[in-house]
C-alpha cells in the first residue's frame, strides 16, 4: 500500500494530535488513559509499519540506483581505456613495435609554469621495464624511462630542461637535436614549445615533421617516432646554426595511457602489445 505525500502528512498530523491529547490526559489521570493508549497503539502501529516498509523500499531502490550508477561508470571507464589502447596500438608511434601499456599516475612540475619535467607510470621492474626505454603515446614521443621501482617508473619528458633528443627534420631528413630551452640571444619559448638545432647550415621550414633519429640497440630512443612539427624558424642571432620552434606531437599535460617500447628481442613480463593497424 502506498500513500501520496499529502496523505502521509495528514495521517502524521492526526497521529501527532492524538498522541499529544493522550499525553495531556495521561498526566492528569493515568488510569483513565489506559484504554486510549491501547486504542492508539492499535491505530498507530499499522501506520508505522506502512511507513517503515515504505522507507525500507526507498533504501533498497536507492542502493540499486547507486549500484547501477557505479556499474555504468565502470563500463564507461573500461570502454574509454579500451578505445585509448586501440588508438595507441594503431598509431604511427607504435607501428611495428612491441610495447606494454601503462597509465600515468603522477607528475613532477617544472620551474616554468605550464611545463612538466617528469611523469610516473604504473609499470615497473616487475613488468620488465628498465631505464632508457622509449615511452610513446598515440601522438608520438613522450620521453624515456630514467628511474624504475618494482611497480612504477619515472619518465623524463621532452619538456624537461635537461632532455636532449637526436632527431631528423623534414623531407631532407636533416640531422638535428631537440631541447626545451631557447638558444642564447632569443626569447624564451612559450610553455610546451621546443627548440630544434640543425647540425648543418640548411634551415628547417615551417611544416617540417620532426622524428627521432634512433639510438644504438634502440635505447634510449627507437627511430622514426613522430616528435613534432616546425611551427616557426628562428632569425639568425648568432646562435651557431639554424634553429626553429617545434610544437610537440604529444601534450604532456594531457597524458593518460602510454606505451613503454621494448627493443627487438626483449620480452616484457607484462603482456606485450604489437603495434599495427
């Protein structure tokens, strides 16, 4: 049996009025109120049972609603993780490479507002991760592993002032180095932008793609990973060679799912994923 809100209020009002009247009489003549107390109990008890049952039903429905919401949230989260993993697996950064997936679980800010130096991931030595392994995201290069514990690892980002990466620039595949600091004599870079310094005299061009040069035995960097795009060419201010501004392919402030790349022949302890569409 269910009561409308208005009906519940009326019943409660009548019950309260009756109880107050009985209380007043009971103070004056306790023996005279015994029949009234028995009658009141017979009337009020069923009403209490109805309301108690109603409250129990509300509590049950509330629990079911909360459980459904949690289940829905978990489903959405799992679907989002799976979609991110598929995107990473099919990316140019992961193509043909063996990697283990990891989540970013912490970060170290830089001295400049808007810049990060490092991030922490939830994969460590128990998963086969070691120092000087390349870390990628769907967009391209993230950085390299510099510190490892049992269940986590620290990744040095390209925006770390001490980071230097060998790269190739443009269709001419110019040899260059990439860093986060601006050359002497030039204004500092905006947060997130990098500097490429060409090894020869041929300048870079706006729109040139920048990719990793690669390292011996693929550590610390595997080759041909997208790094970024040239967005401006610096004027000659005596910096000792052509330099340009690079917008990185990966925004480190939005990192979530990443991949730790294993060189050919390495077997990670965590289930490995092979990149490719």
